[in-house]
């Protein structure tokens, strides 16, 4: 199983090799980021190059785009239930995921915020520029609502949908970030649980 360990400011994820290879073959964007930008610190078996040889970019990342947008609508409607710091991080995650997936569909996946912002609609670029904020304010909240109205497609649920309605949607669609954010990130849990998911 995937494991996470934190020691002070060091945070490490451990992934089973078979899962990484499987994810590489199906064009997973996280593995794409690894094979495109990672540099080995200690790799005596040359696993990184092996992983690169397995990676295949998909023609469509519609699922990832849909999941990020669905999650964006959840944040737009229920974001106040998250800690302000986590809300900023999740807003940026949504926008970056859509932009990364779109760049992958063009055959040139990009991950650097500055490159993504340069090719993004102005409102998305402005929000990406706020990625280092520790707290959200009313202006950023309104800007994200405008982003969702312009770029978020059709909301997956009605305006009156509850957090549990969104959780059921995320379970149905395999939206892991959505489920983890609801299960671990609601205000009652506080910022201390942020390290448990990326």
C-alpha cells in the first residue's frame, strides 16, 4: 500500500513499484510528473529510467478534468467548511489539475505554475499567482466563483447539494481527492491533517 511518513518538515510518500508501473502504463498524471521532472537521489537499480520506459501518455484526460471541476464546484459551495489554508491549496489544485490535463491532451504535459499560467485564461492565471497564500480572503473566494462560472462547466449537482451529496458523487466517480478532503479536511479536523494527502 502507499504510505506517507513525516519527520519534522520532511514529508515522504512510498509507492509500491507495481502500482507505479501500472499507473505509468495508463498515463497517470502524477507518474507523468515523476517521469518528466524527477531526478534520482539514490537509484542503484535505475528504476526511474525503467518507469519512464513504461509511461504512455493518453489521448484523453477527460476524467481528470471532470473530477477536478466537480471538486471545484464542491469547494465553491462548501469551501467555508475547510480551513482557510487548505481551501487555498485545494482551489489551486483544481485549477492546476485542469490545466495540466489539458496540456497532456495536447501531447505536451506541463507542470510548472508559470508555464501553466502563461497558457491559461486570465482568471486562472491570476488565481495560480495566489498559490503561496496561507489564508483566503473574500476577493479570492469571489474570483474562484467567477472562475468556476466561466471555466468549470456545468455543476454536477444542484445548488442545494449537501456535503454528503458531494461525498456520494465523489465515491461514485472515483474522485479520491474529493473523498479525502471531505473525510479528513473539514474544519473539525483542522490543518494538522493536511499532510496526509497531496
